């Protein structure tokens, strides 16, 4: 079984080889993202492995199919970058639905603590022996209300963490979980009452630009917005306006609408052309990380083992127990 692995980073290889080699999978690691320009690299392979910023649109699906690819394995949970409908009757699609909800939820809290207590600024100050506290005041998380949108695996771990801080939790989910013990409210109430809002739902037609001028207008003045889910959940232009108008007090962004051509690459020696991202990064009350919430040793190991298991089950003809993207069935 030959696997074309796209968007490879050095940290992917040792963990993936640890599972792929014993399973007899021959892996070719390609650095480029998968998209219409690079899809021909998949010629001669049986399967492709893709990540969050690969573009698997209908044209790419058709080309993969023509090349004889049988299966797409996503080494991530979200699959908004794959045209699932186009795959129907052509390619099977598998993903890693849960590799470490803790990794993502803990990163969301790390971002909140950082932006609130200005640890990123304090670190730089003390390195230059500047021991002034001017401008570093935060607020107690204890007693504050956090609104969690999407109460699946990650949202619930984040709720547990927030509970540990003594925060009040309001939850919204399109499909509320009866057993979660969470207090579900309407989305409008969550917007109106939350001091902090954290997004943990998938990006779908429903949730695209869930945070926009209209929803921001309903929020408390000074609200902190955390997005570790998908960039498209936020209308970036509207967020920037909300911050400039001081309606939004702070934003923690691990994901960004137009991250595809930027995140995971080093542009430190370049003039970044994305004015919206540059504007956000220039704001003192915004923190941007480059889609790294998943990046823990435990998560990388789970991603590799689940992806290899999916491939082995599919090619052995018994995909039961493999984690297939359900819409494809
Ligand atoms: P999950 O599937 O366990 O939970 C998602 C929840 O969102 C479910 O409870 C579902 O009912 C809810 N939901 C669906 N449509 C909704 C809507 N219209 N409004 C409100 N809620 C809705 O997924 P999990 O594992 O908790 O992941 C959540 C998201 O986190 C993923 O979709 C992915 O985009 C993102 N993610 C980000 C990572 C990162 O590194 N930044 C890593 C892993 C996931």
C-alpha cells in the first residue's frame, strides 16, 4: 500500500513512521499542500494523507479518482476542506475524530490566560530588565461567565477546565448533550451574558461567520473571544471593527479565515500581504497562534496510530471500527 503524505512537516515523520512501517505502508512525504496544482504528485499511489490546509475540492477529488486513489485519510478532526459530496461513489474519506481534546482545550485556556494576564508582554519586558507593571493588569477569571459554543469533546474538556477556575458556564450546541451537565441557553443569551466566548463547533454552512457584526453587537462590552476551532467561524473584518470600537476587549485566535497560505510556514523575512492578519497581529489585545492547539506529543501519536489503523482496516477490506467521515456513507 503506497501512501502520498501531503503538507509534511519534520515533526510528522518520526511518529507516523513508527506506525506505518510495521504496518507495511510505504509512505512518500511531500512538502507541498495538496491542491489543484500539486494533485498530480499522487500518481502511482493508493491513498493520500492530508491535513487542515490541503484543498480537496471537487476538481482535486476528480483528479485523485482518475489517478486511481481509493481513499483520503485526514490526519485531523475537521473535514471542512474536503468536498465530501464530490467524494461520493469515488473515494472513501477517513479522519481522526479525537486525538486529544485536552490538547486543544488546554491551548484555549493558555491563550485566555496569556491575553488576560499579559504574560507574553511580561516575558519580553523582564528579558530587558523592564520590571514595570504598567499596562499588565488583567481580571480574575473566577466568577466570570464563559460561553462555550459547541459542547462536543473539546468544548466539554474546556468546560471542565473553566469549572476548575470557578467560572460560570453557559453552553450552546445545535445538538445539546443531555448527559453533559451543562447549562444550555439560546445563542442570543450566550452572546448577551458571556464575559468570554470560546468556539468549539465545526465550520459548516450553519456556523460560517457565526461571529459577525450582528452577533458582536449583542455581546457584552469588553468580551474576550477565543477561536481554536476554524477561522471561518469569525468574520474577520467585523472582528477588527469590534476591536477598534472597543466592543471586543480581546481576541485569542489559533485559526484564521485565510490561514491556508500562511500558517505552518515561516514568513519572518517577508512582507506579509494579508492586511487583515497584519492588523490583528498589530493589536495589543489580540494573540494569534498558527493553528497549533493540537500540537502535543500525545496528540501526534494518536493521529498517527488512528490514521494508520484507518488505512489498514480499509485495505484489508474490513473497515468496521475505522473512523470514516459519515456523510460519505
Ligand atoms: P465534536 O464533534 O466532538 O464536537 C463538535 C460539537 O459542535 C458537537 O457537540 C456538535 O453538536 C456541535 N455543533 C455542530 N453544529 C453546530 C452548530 N451549528 N452550532 C453549535 N454547535 C454545533 O468535535 P471536537 O473534537 O470537539 O472539535 C471541535 C472543533 O475543533 C472541530 O470541528 C475542529 O474544527 C476544531 N479543532 C481544532 C484544532 C486545532 O488545532 N486548533 C484541533 C482539533 C479540532
